[in-house]
C-alpha cells in the first residue's frame, strides 16, 4: 500500500463526525429547566443550565462510558478505527430494568494516515454496533467501571458504480456533473466522510473533499447521488476546480475543512451541512481569521430522497447562515467537528481544541457540545455570497449587515469532574484513560421517559485516527481492483500509546 503514498506531507488530518438521527423527536431538554432537573434521578445535582432564546437547557453530566479496543477489526479484517468521525443511533429502546439498548452506526473518515503523514486507499464505509448501557446513578461510587457496551455487528462498504471509493488525495477531477473528487491512482471517487444521517433506506454522508453530500443506498452501499454546494464552497485553484487537500485552493473550502457536520431536521425536512471553518475567501486559510463558517440548509421531500439527490440542475440551499465559531485565547478558531439538530432553529455543534490523546499535548482545555441558534441570524441563501468572488467575511471580517449564528457553550466534554466518574482524565500521562483529542461526533436520542419528554441522551464518540500497533488495512497495490490486507504499526502508537475509540453518553 506504500505505492499509493503521495510525496507531499499532510500537515494534519482533521476529520470529524456527524449527525445522527433523533427518531423519537427533535427537542432537547426544552422548556422548563426545573422540570428537567428534577426529572433525572441518575445524574449529578450539579447540573449546568444554559438559556438560549428563552429555552432552558440542562446538562446532567456523563452517565455512561465505553470503548472499542484499538486492536478490533471489522468483517474485512481491517482495523476498526476513525469510528467517531460520524455516528447515527438507528434504534433505541428502554429495558424494564432501567437499561437502554439499541444500534448505532459509526462512520470512519479516510483511513489510516500512512506513516502518520499521507492518505491511504481506504474504502469509505460505515459499521453497525449493538449498544447497551445502564446510566450511572448520581450516588454511584466512582470511579465507576465502564458501563457502555458496544458490540460489532456489520460493515457496509460504499461504492460508486462498480468501484469502491478511496481515501487517497483527490489529485484528479472526474468528468461529469458535478465533477467528482478522483484519485489518479485508480480513477476511483475519493471520499473523506465526516457527516452521517440515517434515513431509511438511505444514508446521507458529507465529505471534506468536495465538499459534497452523497446519498448511499443502505442495502447495497451504492452512492446514488451527489449534491454539490454553491460555487463559494467548491475548491478552485488557478481558475479550475481542484479537490486536492494537500494545500488550500484560491477560493472555496480550505484544505481538510469541508463538511464536518451533517444533520436532518425531520420537523422541517431540512438537511443541514456545516463547514469546519471559513472558506478561503472568508479568511479560511489562517486559524486567526477562519471563524465564519457556512451552514447550508436544504429542504427536501423526505418521501422522495432520490429525486432530491439526483435532480438536475442541482438543488440550491433553501437557507444559508454564517456561524461565528468560538476562538481560543490566542485568537485561533475552534473548528467545528460535528453538528446535530435540536429543533426550532437550535443545534448542537462540537467545537474543540486539538489536545489530548492523539496529539503531543495531553492537556485539553476546550471541547464543547455547544449550542447554536440561527433564530436571529441573517439568511444569505441565494445571495451574491454564493459566488466565489464575493466573500461574506473578507480576511475574516464579517460584513456588518450579516448577522452570524451565535454559539454558546453548553456541555463541557473535558470537565475533569465528569471524566473522573469513569477514571478518565485530561492532561498528564498518555495512557488509555486520557481523553481523546478528536471527539468528532454527536447524536441525540430521547430517553423515552414519558414523564420527561424533553430528556435526552447525548452520544459522543472519538476518532482515534487508527492509532494502533496492530493495524490492518486493505488497499490496492496496482489500482486495478484487487484489495490486499496489510499490517501497519502507527508511529504515534509506538511513541506514546495505542488509542482506543472512546464513547460517552451524557444526559
Ligand atoms: C444485537 O442485539 C440484538 C437484539 O438485542 C440481538 O438479537 C443480536 O444478537 C445482537 N448482535 C450482536 C452481534 O451482539
Ligand atoms: C491541483 O493543485 C495542485 C497544487 O497546486 C496541483 O499540483 C495539481 O496539479 C492540481 N490538480 C489539478 C487536477 O489541476
Ligand atoms: C473503476 O476502477 C478501475 C480500476 O480499478 C478504473 O480503471 C475505472 O476507470 C474505474 N471506473 C470508474 C467509472 O470510476
């Protein structure tokens, strides 16, 4: 598989996850804070309360934790890694004994970085796991033992026509409308999957390269349609579409800063996609000017997804907002790793630093499932800002007549008190209980408590970047369609420690 390694070094593989389904409803702990607070017997009294547009939200803290070992493999014999790039809870039921179980789909991004530096010929896919847990009680003795069990069930490989996809850098542009990110190595579609919505019998996935949204048939893995965003987001270099993520384009999404977030609001039939950071023309090439990220909303007919994804000309966003992402003390943008609908113009967005397990600095200080409101934001859909030549935030300065969507901190994912419930920590030693650097996915699911209909579980899963010493990954040696399984040992795993996938449940 070394044959496929490009000579250019990728500075950072920023990947993320996306948005799962909330089959039981869209609201999250809405309306009455006190009602929600008294509702839960199983969580700490020290709840965090946040009000957004007069809706009260309450975070009752971490109630379950589990992991998928870094050594685990899927049914193709390949390492189960990168899992928390995107998640979707596909079924969920309450047991009589106060336990919960269901199934969750986990979607990796673009495979192991060969030698920690370059992309690989990884076939895009998603995995289904059984899950079960009994929430930790408020008075439980801590550190408690891990109480979230994830059991591997199956894998779905995605295909475009007869060919699998690849994770290799898209150094070519496929013909057709819209043009597809393609690897010259094998002429396959190249996908760096980051967002996920499960809508039977389809999946919607969002990607970093295009940045595109694809519809996948669940039964076969076949990609049946492609949605290209407005010109403002499509990467263009020297006047030509250029999907390579080895360097920034002149305009469009910055390299490795595509659609990290994808979520479906079933009440309004709107599919939402969020860029990780600003487009290049909006200041996206520099961490200090990249905070104004585009959020696109597509209204679709849920009963005819095929017509939507295959329509020609391409559907245009029905809504478009600019999300003002938070910044670090040094003024660096906290990029968005995931988006999940709450309902009524509110979302959760996963924003974070890059520290923790997987980074060289173990001390993570900021990882949030933050709240976003578009209620007072300016809708720029169909405006001049959809063209690449008219930035909405030149050099990172948003035009004053455009009101951004606000972000408000909510669930602190690196709160040492919460992590300590399961013996986890931020900072200090690189051991298996160090919080992952890349928490990249969110899913909300109703607890099913009829007395407290706004009570939800929030799932968060990490992307371990396939950091293991016992790695297995398949790729083509010659690009002619024969996949060969090969072993690898990740240099970071050797220097620090292998990294399990971590899965958290908050209430
Ligand atoms: C998943 O859960 C279902 C329902 O509880 C069960 O029938 C099935 O055997 C489980 N599969 C695995 C692989 O554990
Ligand atoms: C894309 O841009 C890179 C870097 O400038 C360049 O090397 C490559 O040839 C371009 N690819 C295409 C398909 O034009
Ligand atoms: C499918 O892959 C083969 C190589 O495995 C390549 O020659 C062919 O062009 C690809 N076809 C399409 C439509 O991508």
